[in-house]
C-alpha cells in the first residue's frame, strides 16, 4: 500500500501519477465515516503497490488542508479523495462516495 504522508503542497506535487493525475486522501482520525473511507482506500491500494496516494490528516494538518482546498478550488470535506488532473481540473468525492468504483472510474 502506498499512502504517502504529505506535509506541504510541494510533497503533493511530487507524488506519482495515477492515470495522469495526483490522488490525495484527506482523513480525520476522529471520524468513523472517515475511518470507513480510509479502509476502502487502503483495501483498494493493497492490490496496487505502484500507486501513491497523498495522505493528509486534517486534524493535525488543518492549514495544509485549507491551502489545498483553496489551491484546487474545492470545498473542504473530510473524508475526501481528490484527483488533480494534468489540465488543472479536480474531481473529488467525499464520505461514503469514496469507494473502489469511483476510484476506478477516474480517466
């Protein structure tokens, strides 16, 4: 599994690409819905060791979470999975919408 902790925006932009975009998972360690989403993401990653997903703990890294939301023009949510595409557009899903089907639909 390749959940890669990120501490700065530079860390995010250095992540490996998934289908031409950057994946970032925003997670709250105190939320049961976020825990369920975390489980779905890590289960999906367990069969894709080559994929890197940025991991951002919103409780300990709120300033970075806010900076990311502003830079990518998305409303902050947690849990949230973001896919920053090469053309600058961002697709994102949150809460129970984060699942294998959604991740696999990214093109």
